[in-house]
C-alpha cells in the first residue's frame, strides 16, 4: 500500500512538471522579441529640428540712424496695365553670307611674305589684307614659263607698258585742260565784275571747267588701274599672286600650309564676319497669332531672363523655316555684335511681346531680391523701422517694372532702395 501511494505521488508530480513546462513554453513563445516593438513604430524619412515657415521669417528692426544712413526708400505695390511677354529659347546663328570660303584661283604653291607668321584660326583680319601668296604652276618646272608662254608674256608686257604710257599722257592732257578752263573762268568773272562781260560767258566757262575736271578724274582712275597691273621684272618667271581677305572678320579655319601645292579650286581658308548675327527663335505654331512678331524682342542669358536692361533686337526678313516634329516655326532677329560679346551657337532667352496688355501686380525691378537658389523676394515694410521678407514670382520685366504672378496685396509698401543691405542684415554678412 505504501508502494502504491509512492508511485501515485510520483505520477502526479510528473504530470505537474509537464504542465509547468508547457505553460512556460507557451509564455515564452507569446512574448515579443526586444526589437519587434521598435519595428512596429513608423520610421520617418527625414525630420527637422527647427522647422521654419515663411509666415515666421525674420523681422528686421533698424534704428533711426541706420534707416537714414542706408537711404531706404519704399513704394507701394501697384496694379498696372503692362505689356505681356512670352519667353522662348533662342539660338545665335550666322547670317546668310557671313561666312566665305576662299579657294585657290589656279594651281600653284602656297607662299608667305617675308617675315610673315602663318595665320591661325581665331585671328581677326581686315578686308583687303594679304593672307597668303600663291605662285602659279604653268609647267612641270613649277614657276618657269615655256617658250610659247614667254612670247605671250613679252607681248603682254609691251601692251601693258603702252597702256600705261597712254594713261599717263591722258592724265597730263586732262590737267592742261583743267588749267585752261580755270583761266577762262577767271577771265570771264573779271569781265563780268568790270561790267564788260555777260553771265552767260561765266556759266559756259564754269561748265567747261567741270567737264575738264571730270575728264581728269576718269583719266586718273584709269591710270591707277593700269599701273596696278604688275608683271615680273625678270622674263620667264611668274610673280606670286596675293590672296587677300574679301571681307573683315575672323579666320574660322585654315586648310593650307606654306609650300603646299594647291589644285585650282581647292579651299584655302574661311572667314567669318560676326559683327552682325541672327537670333533664331522657335515659336510654337499655336502661339503665332497671339504674338507681335513684327515688334522688337528682348534677349538675355538663360539665367538672366528678368534682367532690367535686356538686349533689344529687331526682326529681320529671311526665308521661312520650321521644324515639323516640334510643331514650331522660326522667327529671326538681327543682333548687333561689334564687341564680339555673342558667339554663333550660343543659347539665349528671348521674350516676345504678346498682343494687347493686361492689368497685373507690379513692383519696381529694384525691389526684387534674388537669393542664391534663384528665389525671388521683396522686403515689406511692416512698421516705422521694421521689415519682413516676402516671396514673389516675377513673370517678366518691362520698362523697369516687374510683373508679378504672385506676391503681397496691392498698396503694400516694399523697399526699392538698399535691398541688398537689408538682405545682408538678415543673413548676417553685413552690419
């Protein structure tokens, strides 16, 4: 009996231990891991320690002495009737005929004048200046003439010499005629002054003098042309032909080197005249009827489209061009470029005036402050000596006024002078 009770007690204890183990296992399984609670909380992508609202921007308070010393001026925001503009991308291009390729007039060898350095692309040259020399090649012996060519050369020299003598004689004869006509006119004027001559005689003498002077001018011009024909002093050789610049401009490219043998018609160099350029503005076809395409346009760099002093350009009539894939037509303007400020291929921003005007909020352009990120602001006067920076959005600038898409209400006083000084005070780079 005692053995039975002991076995029963051991059985009950084993069952109790099994129940305890199962309970502990269930408790541990239901308990959350330490990291699971953190994973359940939402994780923000970013957080700020000092959130700033534009409604709570710094309020700048100046002393009376600072206001007087800075010369701060204010002006209310107005509703003005202003012309409307639309901005397009533009490209600077060369006008037609502004680039000329000079080719070799005949076969020959390229030469340079004595002590002349070889020209390089980018160098500016003047019209008529000698760029290169070309020694003609009329025989396999390069610059030596054949016997038949020597005969024709001698005949040409004789003809030219005779023409030069005739021209000189004609000039001398014309000079004598001018002197004689002048003497006759002086005599006729003296007789008229002494009441011994007539006005008709004076008029005829004046006409004869003018005819003689015209003949002298023509003879002098003919002599200059004939004297300009130069042949070699040594028979049997040819002189180098000077290759002059047909217009003033910049050497765009040079395709030859000294002592290079050129075939007739081969390109030698190219000159680009950039004193006047064209601006090509692709305009969407849907905007054409709403634009004043016959009026002036305003140009500026892409980052300076709201500049207070843009470059004004006039339209120019050119053959029409368009791009079908972009649904645009090209509008051209003439751009003076005497200072070589603009380059062909340069990108610009063009503002073309739209038809009609509209009433919009406007402030003087001097009141707008641009920060380092390109944002646009004005300083509003909120008290006698307090100012607050307010955000604005400038649509365009015309006649020194900035048209606003968004900004403070009309009649709000904004600073128009000493804006940079107020910005320095606010951000700490000025006192």
